[in-house]
C-alpha cells in the first residue's frame, strides 16, 4: 500500500510505502525504511491523519490476492475494537483510491503509477473497487 499526501501542485510531498505482511493486519506492517514489523494500528492512524487534506492511496495485492474476495478479506479485517481500519482509511473523503493486482509497481512523486502486470489482473475498475470497499463480493 502506498499513501501519497500533501500535494503541492507538482508532486506529493509525503509518500509512504508499506507492506502489509500476508495482507493480514495481525502479522504487522513493514515499512520500507524500517523493515521491522510494527503494529498496523499505529501506522494506519498516522496515515489517516496525513490524509486529512486529501491524497491518494494505491492498494496493490500480489498474485495470491488476485480475487475480489481476497481484497475484501484484507480490507474488511477488524481490529481489537471491532473497527475496520483499512476500510476506514480507503474510504476517507477527498482521497483518491487505486486498487490493482500486480507483481510490482513504480510510483512517481506526481502520483503516476506503472504496474508490472505480467500475467496478473492489473488495475481494478471503479465498479470493482466500489463493490470491494462496500464488502459486496
């Protein structure tokens, strides 16, 4: 998952790339700069505050997360307080969402994304994203 915020008219000044291990919040999150698993709740709360003024979230599943059901299971996980922190983050007002299945990706500072879709699903369309975010799969 990549979270881009603080748009200055040319690029996003704040860019965070996280790996949600196994798509499961209980396994923790590894950040590119830290590589140590950390509590998902800490990262998701921080990212939510960074998106107060809007931004872009790029949520990419690997080849083991190619189906709508796999995306939905990951996004609609509940925490210890029965909240759905990923779903809350992905549905913040003013936030642009891109969802895809890819082997890899390149994200440019201006928010453009190049996906390595060799044999994978690629970018999901708006209807697929909306259905997954509403847990209608």
